[in-house]
C-alpha cells in the first residue's frame, strides 16, 4: 500500500497552529481594493482566521502527511 500524499493546493492555503487549530486567510483580498471595498472590509480581510470545527477534520486530512 502506498503512502498518503499531501494535497499541495490545500497545504499552501492552510497551516496548523501549535495548539492544533487550522489557520486560514480570507479570500477577496487580492484585487478591487481601491474601489469596491470599504476600509473596514479591507482591515478585516487582512487578519487570519480559523477553520470551523466542522471542516477542521477534512482540512487536516488533506494537509497532514
């Protein structure tokens, strides 16, 4: 039986913290920042967030070797 491979696209988007939570960054912070979004929206998109507990097991299965 072969090894389980890491899903590379997910590994680039998520990381696991020291306490075991899965950290992610917000989408929609790449372009259209000067016209469409308010300063409050842009400020909130800068910060990282955690994956919900319902999705955490799925993401960990993809990124853990």
